[in-house]
C-alpha cells in the first residue's frame, strides 16, 4: 500500500499498530523507515487502510498466585507498621493490664452512663492500634462508635463543626441484621421509634421536616454538618432550620447534639455513643498568630470531657463569666459558648457518652494542667511491650507470612538469625518499627536468601 507524506514523500506501508493509528513506512526518496501517524499520510491508490492486525486479545481469568489473600492484605499493612482492622483481635499482644483498666471503666459506665479514658503513649507505641481494638469492643458491646483524628486534614480542633462532621461521617452502629449502619440509619430509626424528652432547637424542627421529606438529601447534609449553601435550604422552604454555626466558639452546640444522640441511642437499646479521638495532642499545638483558635480548641475538648463525665453544670447556662475572646461567651465555669446561639453543653444527663482520646505526651503547661483536672483513674499510659509479647508477635507474624507465601520455607538457622536480630535490643524499638522490620527481613530472606545481620 502506497502513501504520501507532506515532508518525507512517497512510501510503502510495511505494517501498522495501535489498531491502525500508526503505520511503519519505508520512504523511497530518503530510504527512511519511520512510524507515522495514519492521519498524517494520504493513500495513493484510494483503497482503505488494511484491517488491523493488533485486535485486542480476549480477556482471560487472572491466574491464581497462591497463598491466603487475607494474609497478603495483612502483610501489606504490616509493611507500614499497622494492623488492619479485621485482624485487630488476632494481632493484639501484651495489653492485658491496659485492657483491665478499660473494662473497669466500662463497668463504671454502665452505672454512671458517662465515661472518659485518656490514653498516653509515645509515637509508635500502639495508640491507634489500641483505639482500633476498643472500637471493635464497643461495637461488639452494642455502642454506636465514631473514630476520628484531631488534625487539620480531618477533624480540625479549632472548628467544632468540622469535628462534628467527621463524627457523623465515621459513625457506625450495629444493626439488628448484624451489619454496621451509618449515622443516617441511626437517626432515621430514632425519628420513627423514639421521642425527645424536651424540645431541641436543632433536632425538633429537623425531625418534623424529615417526617415530611425522609429522602431529602439537603436535610441529611444539613444535620451531618456538611458544607451547604443556605440558599438551598431556603429554596426548599427549610429556612426555619437554625444554622449550624461554623464558629470556633460553637463547641456548646455540637456537644449538646452529641448528648442528644447518646440519649436517642439509649432509647433504641444501645448503651450509648463511644467517641474515639486519635492524635489528640493536636489540640495543644500553640501558634503565636493563632492563640485564640488554640484556646477555642482546648475549650472544646474540656467541655466535651466534662459533659461526658456528667458534670452537673454542663446542663445549665450561666453566662456570667468574664471573657477576653474576640468571639463567643464564657460561662461561670470558664467554658466557651457560642455568641450567636449559646446553649448548655449537655442536652440531657447522663450524657451516654464514652470518650476515649489518645495523646502523645507533651511538656506543655496547658497539657500538664489538664492532667491535673481529669482524675488519674481516667488516664492510661501504654507501657512498653514485654519481651514475651514481642516473641508472640514475631511467631504470629511469621505464621501469617507463610500463609501469604506458602512457597516460603526458611530453614531453622535462617529464622534463628532473624529472631536474634530483632529481639536482641527491644529497649530501643517500638511495636510499629518491630513489625515493619520483621516483614522487611522476611522479604529479604524470601527474595535473596539472606538476612541483614
């Protein structure tokens, strides 16, 4: 087949690729052989281009790679030093004393219906893993659970509405069919089968609107704190719904809503709402140019903890405290309230809230002062894992690795080298680093047959 190119002249098509989008052409004048886009040349003989010889091959089933797929998922997580949630129960070692403290507080919760646990531990000590374990325990015990991180990319501590939004997004509750439901599932069931003990400035008008329009997406976005242009609500004649404020001083509004949800959950037969906060030290980061915001973040945390512990004054509104804040008001106990719509922190006591917050310890005055404000029985420090716990972790990880890669059959001498290398200096290692290093050592042994000594 002859073709003409505006630059290279006349040539002959040798073959084509990419479904006829390119031709391999030998040009006569310059003795060149080039791949040329088919749209750049003109056919001289007027015949259509030849049918493609690179038709796509029919799809075939993916060949089996062998090994346990769940084990492979676990190993990929271990490479990052973390344990996937579905394996939390299987992969928790050496935390018996910490879990006894938690279960003691859990027993107290069933008496007081309000509780707080503050978890301390350095980076890599396993705080997030412990929170994941508690999350599974709370769900098993019937609690509704929400777990968030207190950092600017998720639950911004200086914006209570952002924290509330993340709580609603991550909300889970065990449904009667055994599956985990969402915040919408919970609130929809509450509207149908429960009654608020007294009018609520936000939930009462919302419930009336949802009973008329249960599938209105704007109503659900509104109560979950999602960004929503007020014009949408006004256009849909929902203008009577009060504004969920985005002010840094609006901590009282969102803690009040959370206690209302705790009450509704109790009415539905659940013990309450468990709130798990990771990276809690984000509340205490001070910035000279954002001092006021930092104060508001600290006030939100203190107000939430006091409410969860059923402090009687959280159910009253006494705005007699002096204030130096540019926005908001302070009550007689020093807690911040919205300057637009001040509310008591607690809609109902007991709060039916169990708050767990994890912190990396800080040598900061405000952090240390909070240690004194919260009774010591509510503080739990993660202790370094014992050598026995690390040995159990080692053996369990090797078993998972061999399930993931069944062709990996190391000798006893090779595994002894790996064990000795990782267990010889446990005082200078943490669980996350140990898990990462162990998987990397096993990878080296599987791929190269050697161990770093």
